[in-house]
C-alpha cells in the first residue's frame, strides 16, 4: 500500500481528534463528578434516575407533611392531658362537695371553680395553630367552641376531619375533631354543667349523680391520650421509614450517576499518555522525508 | 544519419524531461489539494528512422499525461458520503435536542414534582395564602420550563428549515459548476493535464453533491457526466443543469424541495429524496423534532386539563357565601392546542391567589369553604396514569422521553462514527491510488533532473563533433 503524505497527516489528525474528544469527555466527567452527563451516556440509567429523583422529592414532601402531623400530635397531647387534669380537678371537687359535711356556701364557691374549669376547657378547645383551630375538624377556620352566659357550650366544628397524604395513595387524618374529644359518648361540657348546676342548687344527690358522667369523661379522655400516643408513634415511624427510603434512593442514585474518581483519573492519564505518544510519533514521522537528505 | 539528428534527439529529450519536471512540480504543489489525483507523464520512443537499412532510434517524446484514478473507489466514496452527511445531520441535531431535553439543565420532572408537592402543602394548610403563593410560583416555574423546551425545539426546527434552503442553493451552485466543467472537459483534450484537473474538480463536486442528495450518474463517450436524482430527475446533462428550488408547504409552514424543468414548472420531489444531508434535514425537521414537540404537548395538555377539571369543582377563598355552586375557576389558562407553547397559569389565579381552591365543599350555614379535597385530588395526579391513554403517569412519561432522546442520540453518534470509519477506509484506498507522496515525487524530480542534465550534455557532444569536423577542414 502506498502511504502518501496527506494520508499520513489525515490519519494523525483523525486519531488526535478522537483522543482529544475522549480526554474532553473524561475531563467533563471528573469536573462534574458524574458518570452520566447527558442522557446518551446511559439512557436507561438516566431515565430511572429521573424516577428516583422524583420519588425522593415526593418523599421529602411526605416527610414535611408527617413532620406537621407530629407537631400537631404534640399539641393534641398537651391539650388532652390538660383536659384530663381539669377533669380530675372537677372530680375531686364533686367528691368533696358530695359529702354531707359541706354546705351551700362551700358548694357555691366550688360552683365558681367549676365555671373556671369550663372556661379553661373552652380555651383548650379553641387552640389555634397558624390559620387553623386544631379541634375544628374539617371546619378548621371556624371557632369550634362557644360559651354562653349560662355555661352552655356549643360545638361549631365538624365531626369529620381532613386528611393528608403520608405516602403514595396513603392518607392519614390531619387532625382530631373536638367532637371526638369533648362531645361524643359523654359530653364533657354537659357533665361539668350538670355539676355546676347541682352545686349552685346545693343538691347533694345530684352532685353525687354527676360523678358518673365525670368518671366516664375521664375514661374517654384517657382513651384519647392513648389514641394521640399511637398516632404520634405511627407518624414517627413513618418519618423514619421515609428517611431511610430517601437515604436508599440517594445511595442508588450515587451508584448510578456518580463517577468513580480513581478510575476516571486513571482513564484520563491513559488518554493523555496516548495523546503524547501520538504527538511524539508525529514529530518523528515528520522527519522521515527524503528532503532531509537533499541539498 | 547526421550530427544534427543528435541535436534533435537532445532537443526532444530536453523538452520531454522538462515536461516531466513540470508534471512532478504540479504533483508536489497539489500535495494537499482535496480530490487531486496525481499525474505522471508517459514517455514513448520517437519512431525510428532507417539508416542504411538499419533502424536507428530518434529519442523520446511525451505521449500523454495520465492521472492515477480508480473510478469505482470514487463512486463508492461519493455514495458513502451520501450516508455520512445524512448521519452527521442526525448526530449534530440529536445532540442539540438532547441538550434541550436534558433534565440536568431543564429540571422538567423536578419542577413538575414541585408543583404537585405544593398542592400537598396546601392540603396541610388549606386556608393559607403563603402556601398559595408557593403554588403560583411553582406553577409558573413549571409552565416556563415547558414553554422553554417548546421554544428550544421549535427554534431547531426553524433552523433546520433555513438550512434546507441553503443546501438547495448549494446544490444549484454545484450542478451548474459540474455542467461548466463537463463542457470544458469536452472541449479540452482528454489527455492534457488541464483536462485532468477539470476531472479532479468535477469528481470532488460530485462527491459533495452526493453528500447532499441521493444521485446516480454515468459518463458519456466524451467524458461528460450525466447526473440524475435517484428517482430519475435530471440534474446535469452535458453542459446543461436543472435547478432545485424550495417551495412553501402551506400545511406545515416549512419548505418542500422542488425540481424545476426546463420550462420552469416545479415538481415537488421532497418525498423522493432518500439520502444525504437534505434528507437528514427534512427527516429531522418533520419527523424527530415533531415527535418530541408532540410529546411535550401531550404532557402539557394532560397537566392542564386534569388540574383544571379538579380545580373547577372547588370552592376558592373568594367564594361567594350566597352561592352553593363551585367557583368553576380554571387554574391553568384554558387552551385547545399548542399546549406546550402557551401553557400558563390562568389570569384569574395570576390576579388573585385567593382564586386557588383547596376545598370541595362549603359549610352549609356560613357558606365558607371547608376541607382540602381539591388540594388532595390535584396532588394525587402525579401518581395517576393520566398519560398515553391512561397507561403512564407523569414521571414514567418524562423518563421515557429522556430514555428515548438518549437512545436516539447515542445511536446517531454510533452510526456517525461507523460512517466516519468507513469513509476513512475509502479515503485511504483513494489516497493509495491517487494521493501524492512527496518522497516519490522527490525521487522523480532527481530522476528527471539527471535525465535533463544528460540531455544537455548531448548538445556539448554534438557541438564538439561539429568543431572537430570544422577544424579538420
């Protein structure tokens, strides 16, 4: 085969260009720290990378939702424990005042105490975080409990509660309705009102009778404290699950997308050596000419 | 036989070798000329004369100058170039499309995820206006991302169309140059070095033309070449050439390629072009880019329509308490086509973020919206199979776009590399036959120089012979 001058240079040029292109690509990978810079570097991996990336983003949102529920759970815990304390206090008053040694004066004073308890309970029932009343149920923008001058309490909220997503296709209650806490089964406010009325009336038998309702109110509240505990525990375990899942995703993403620096640098060195060798041989080939021997 | 015949032989030898030196110089100077085929003089003995019944030689003459040239290699090179140029277009433009669709820079999927996440955020706090600001911001961002992808793809499509026009103009320049060269080759003698150079140039032009268009060609008995499109429309015949032109396609708004006959009537030959850069440009413009644009359109359409359907059933913060009907406010601007181009948040929502609905019902007494069902409904769209006729969700869809553009780009790059390699092999073979080797030419230079010097020496010898005779007189 005849090797002509322009062929000699064309081949050199072509090879240099190819090595340079590879050097450039390797350099890009080292600089970006990524094995995949464009989808064509690995179409399948970049496509699944998108899926994982988006799952990670969605998980972060679920975690945000769950964190909110957790904060809310804290509020419910404090509130319902508060309710329990107040009810215990009311029960003590009822037991004391049911005794035959008490008279109208002490009962009158105790009635004032019970009024205070009712007022405090209404305040708890109207706890607000941000824009929403936590005991309002779905109607979180309406004041849930109103107290009239007769110490009758009306519930303006909703029995139903909103829910939020805590995972794909999985919803969790976003609140606990005041109906469940105060009204259903035994109406706490009515039980207290009954106690207040019987104290004011100085009716020992009725005071005794009101104890039953107070007892079942306490039982219900204890059950609610347990409910909040389970709720918070569930939320916390979900948060942990989601955190772990995101770590897994990050690890897979890194395995899929990130470059093995040591290998990239080795590749880079090999390529630069090849490039230098090409340049060296080019210089040598240049000297191989009959022109060097002609004068 | 006379002494003067020695002078004659010397003269012939001088001019023959001088001519050879000239051919060699011509080769040397064209060492880097593209498409040049090296030439060599063909020496031949002058016819002998009979002296006393004995035939005595009369020296040398240059019979012709021939070029080293392999018709079949040239033909293959031209047809490989047809494939190569088409592949270069694909590779070049797929890389551009890839960069437009590259999630690393567009963040398309993450902006969509952000958008749906912001609805979840609203579901946890349905009355909040701050969260509504967040929804507006993420919706605007997502719409812009989609608009930008559309604009990027569209501008490539327009660029391809403009380039097609330039290619057609180039083709016309080339065919008319080939027709001129045909004429000059016909008029000049086929054996002269000049005609050889014309042929070299024409070969190069044909190769270039074949890079743009699929053609067939053949030479007639006078060395003129006739060129037809592969579907038989004449482009060059003898010294005549036919022009191509672009014509507006009313339907697409882009150019079609037309062939002009000698009376100026134009025939549409767009669908008959099956190779070369022109084919690459048309295929890219009408096929691949359109596919990607309609993919993005479909994505935008699904998001706009699904979100709007749910949102219109909602009650906004601006809900009029005296009405029990949903507010029927569209979240995205309602459009019927060009979804990716015109996707935007509706004017009502842009004007007042309180027009964003979170609730699907109202309080029967106060008439104020309650609950977060609308926000939940919209947030859950990201997991639902709302695309490709209910078989793919948004993330499946965008990742399959990335997968496809990646595969196509990679294939285009691989094909181009393969095509480049085969081109290189052909070029090598061509160079082996036709290329100039400087070492060879240098050797020839010395060879002819010595022959020239020796011939000059003959003059001196003849002169001395004359002198001897004259002195003897």
